[in-house]
């Protein structure tokens, strides 16, 4: 059993606490949050108000789910810790903070919670890609909208908060990306605050030639998380919430009956090209956070693990920051 502490017991921390508490390979030994007064009765670990109260030598792992803006300070408080850390995404609020983190902690012992890698539909998508069902991938469209933070005004940027998930997925499944361009909307700031970017579109391209568009927004009232992958042989639709993965091919059946190009009439072309084969892949639905803890345990055992490394997380953060700096930004008028 890995002796674990959890830092931060807000929205995400409560999910981490539940899965740590139930996971057979971890023993939750302490929870730290300066705000929270009470743990659920099922959790018997002590609740501490300050990281300095942790007995670092008695711990194997620490999971950090404190606000992103505090990640560097939290890691500073853990610089004597000799175990392993799983820190929530994004690794830090800025690239400069991420670079400073490297000075404080051996990042070989750090993994970053890019949890979508563990979504069973993403695992299935990688199989679909490996099997060549889509042919050569041309474009990937990511949508990540809704689920806004309680205070958009003071929450920084949707690009750093949400788009990092998709930038990481594009890197992980389709090859190292570079930024092509971006455009964003921001709220008109309250006095003393920077404008908060709430909606953005980012265009990336991978070394293998695929392009990607990432549309992310905090203000869309409906929560949607999806990927559409266009390949030369078919299109794949992935719903990350419903955990479904469907491929529409260009019509394997119809293509086998297709006359040669010289003989085909326009009417025949329309008739054949409107025939599709649809494959709905079976998915064993699992909670990505539980799968991530399994992946973290693999990493702790020295086994190959899909957990995002510091360098991978920094790549996503770097591109997010670049998209913020280089993109066109439209500041919405105050309502
Ligand atoms: N992987 C995902 O899908 C996902 C989803 C949501 C949030 N997150 C990430 O999780 C982190 C937390 O986000 P959240 O939405 O849970 O925030 P939150 O504001 O709901 O909760 C943060 C908690 O941390 C506590 N805290 C603040 N400073 C602390 C400190 N120094 N030590 C210990 N606790 C401290 C706060 O009191 C609060 O209870 C962020 O990095 C965020 O990006 C990830």
C-alpha cells in the first residue's frame, strides 16, 4: 500500500479523496486544506490546515488538487519530500512558474493529472488509430465547453484551465504539436483584474501533418467534451462524457461495388458516397480518475505508464501560453 496525502479538498480534491479512499493500493493518511472543517465519516485520515503539519517521511505519495495558482507554493513547501507527487493539471499557472518548479523538485518523481489520457474512449481511440480504421488522419476537432468555474472573472484563462487537456491529447495521440494561431474572447475586467479569457479557438498542427482545432469555453451553458477525427478512410466521433466512440467509414460495402473512376456518373457517385458503414465500438466504462490512479501505481512500480510527465505537461502549458500571447483577443463589453 502506498501511504498517500491529499492537498486541496475543493471540487477536484473531493473526487481524489473518494478514489484514494477506495483504491486498494493506496492508504489515505492525511488531507490538507486550510478552508475545510470536516471530512466525510468514511474517511478516517486526519484533516490538517497547513502542509507544514504533514509528516513527509511517513508518506510515499502526495496528490495535489489545490488551485493552480498555488501549485508552485505547494511544491515549494514539499521540496524536502522524497516520495512521488501527482499534481493536477495544468502543472502551474505560467511557464515561468513551471520552470521554477523544476528548481525545487526532482521532476522525474512528478506526474501531472492529464486525466483524459485515461478516459476509456481515448484508450479505444488510440486502438482505432493503430488499427488504421481511419486511414491517414487529416484533422482533429476538440470541443470542451461548459462547466464554468464559480468565478470566471478571477479565474485566469480558459485556455490554461481547459484547452491544456486537448493540447495534451493531441500531443499524446497524434504527435508533437506546434501552434498555428488562436483567437479568444475575454470579459471586460473589473477594476484591478486582468481580463479573463472565457472562450477560445486554437489551431495546432502535428509533426505528422494533422491539424487540430480546439474550441474551449467556460460560458457555454451545456457541458460538452468531444473529439471528431477526420481521416482519409473515415471519421471518428468520440464523446468523452458519454464514453462513446463511433467510426463512420466512407462505405466499405459501397466502395467494393463502385465502378471505376472512368465509368462512374455523377449520380452514381452521389449514390455510393452517401452510403456509410458505422461502427460503434464497445467501451468498458470506467472512471478516468480511478484509471489514472492505477496508472500512477504503475509509475510508482517503475512500469511503463501513460501518466503525463513534467515535460509533456510543460509542452501543453507552453502552447496554451503561446496561444494566449499570440492570439487575437476580443474583449467583450461589460453587461
Ligand atoms: N483534471 C480535471 O479534469 C480537473 C477538473 C477540475 C479542476 N482540476 C484542477 O484541480 C485543481 C483544483 O481545482 P478545483 O476546481 O478543485 O479548485 P477549488 O477551488 O474547488 O478547490 C481548491 C481547494 O484547495 C484548497 N487550498 C487552497 N490553497 C491550499 C493550500 N495551500 N494547501 C491546501 N489546500 C489549499 C482550497 O481551500 C480549496 O478547498 C486545479 O489545478 C484545477 O486545474 C482538474
